[in-house]
C-alpha cells in the first residue's frame, strides 16, 4: 500500500488561564494567538511501518522514534500502545 505525504499547519497560541477547566461551562479561559505557526509533514516509511519518527529543527536536528502497536485490536478495547524506541528519550522541552 502506498501513502502520499501529507502536510498540515496550525496557528500558535498561548493558554494563559483555564486549561481543562474550560470543559465545564461554569469556567472560562484566556487564550492569546501568536504569529508563530507549527508545521508537520507525515509520510510512510516502508522499512519501518509501525514506527513514528519525529524530526524537528526546533530541537536542533534531534530525532525521536516510537513503536506503535494496536493491542486494542487483539483485546477488542480499541487501545493504542506507543513505546519509545530504545536509545531514544521522550521529547525534551524546546530551547
């Protein structure tokens, strides 16, 4: 199966107050829009079909890989398992 690369872009924002509390109608939040945007491109890698690799110039050319499995298919609970590949750490905060 062949997958075409797909690109997306989203505007930047800063959540100053509110967080998940805004899911309750009794509370409000405060969000500011930024001129910054985030861009992402996804593409299939036939050599590693069950792996997600993250590369970002924001992190000085660093790379992180995660193995993806669908144990929910076997257990019929719909779960997805994401495991960092050995030798890789979780994403650090941006610098």
